[in-house]
């Protein structure tokens, strides 16, 4: 099957969207599918205001068409609502090409956290953008409910996975983290206002707090919380070693739609403490995670959980299953205009997998 994925988020960005698309693309190629990734690296771009790691492609429908038309995709998936997603959406609608979209990020909440504007305004754009899609790929039932509440009822489930060759309870433990007074409470992710990281930093549970990640708020928060250990970004085995060395992963975000770091930590045997928000509500079983609006109480409860149970639970999330869900959700019977005339692809994506 020929699958085109259009995304404004791609390497060298480091975030859940990029990690998800990279892992699922790898699985799809291993299954024998042909992929076209349309991303900012193929165009001139400029940094996104207040989030310079994200590059905004300087192109429109014609620029995207130059890539999509010769590929003649059987299915088009638009992963993000940025400039490339917008251009691909226009291209699909003009050609009668059905397409799917995904709701990876609580964009209205992010915008509200960064600017203070009423989230009702960005929701108008989100509703307009996703309304024509055959399906909106959604990570959890809570996200389904949010979309349905906005009149977008075509959500279909697309879960996430873990690299189980990397994130396991066996292996090295970060020496620097293990040397800190316990219990060690770990945050992993972008250091930015929309992640609500300050609620974690202000928590009073005894022990040591460690932040793994980078972002625009790091310098300010490091100055305000000198007792917290800001270690910067970690990847691969270094990240797995950090998870293993911690006594608990703390996930304070109220805006993430999933939270890959939670299942990675669990696969390493580390329990999770979180707020009862979208993501944790759907992912965490009481045997492996604790939720409370008071993070101190959530941390105390999570520290009592069994690490072996956490590892077993985390091992249930695989990228192979995520890729199969992705395929099954692509719109069946997509009509694709091909060079030299119209053509059709019949049958479901799942049947072609």
C-alpha cells in the first residue's frame, strides 16, 4: 500500500508526535508498505514563534502537490494542523481525495497556556480543520470525548507503543540519579509552561527531584528551584537508564493527549504519579500508577506500587500494534486521481496490510 503522511512535526524536533510517527513509519515499512513523508525538511522554513524548535514550512498547496501527485498514494494521512497540514488538506479537498487526520496535541489548551487567549478561538480552527476528514485518529477515550464535545464525532482509536528492546527493567541505571537522596522523583519531557511542570517542582514530598528534558522555561525554572536537578535531554539507553534509576515518574501535564513517557517509564519498571487528566486517566491502572489533584499524595501512593507489575503492564504497549491500528483506520475505498487520469483503490487498509 502507498501511504502519504503529511506532518509539520519531524526530526530534528523531539516530541511525542515525531516519536510516534517515526516509530509507526518504521513498522509500516517493515510490513512492506511504501511511505512518503511530507515534512518541513523538504521546504524552506522559519522557526515557530515561542517554539523555535518547530520549523514552519514556507509553502502552499502547489508545493505539497509536487510531492503528493507523483507518489499517487492509496491513502493520505494529515498528522498536524500546521502549514503543511493545511496545504495538504486543501489539495485533498480540491481533488476529491479522502484523507484522515490525527489529534495529537491539545492545541487550544497549548495556545491558551502560552498566550492567555480564550481556547474557544483555536477550537474554531480545529473544528474547521478536522471536519472534512474521514476519521480523526485519537489516542484515548477521553480524547474521543473532547472531540465529540466539539462536534467531531469521527474519532477512531490509535494507541501508542514502546520500544521494548530499549525500555526494559533490566539494564544500567543512571549513576548520577541513583546517587541522589531518595526517593528520586523524575520528570521527563519538554520544559515548557504548557506541561505544568511547576506543579511538580513545587511539590513537597521528601527526596530529590530530577528533570530530564529541555525547553524554553528551563533557565528560569532552574534559577527559581535550585534544589532541583536539571539534567537536560537524554535519549536512547541514557533515557532508559534514567527511568530505571528513578523511584517514580511524575507526570504533571494537563494538556497531553497521551504521554509516551508514562508507558516508557512503566516498561522500565518505574511507577507513575500523575494528575487525573487526559492521558493518565485512560492509561494508568491502579496497580501501576496513582492519580490525584494533589501531586504529593499521588507521589506517595505511586511509591508503594510494585515495579515488576509496572514492567509487565508497560510491555503490553507495542509499536507493531500501533501501526496495525493506524492501517485499520485509514479511509477505505479512497479515490485517488493519478497522473494521466483517475484511478481507484478499493478495499480496506487493513485488508491490504
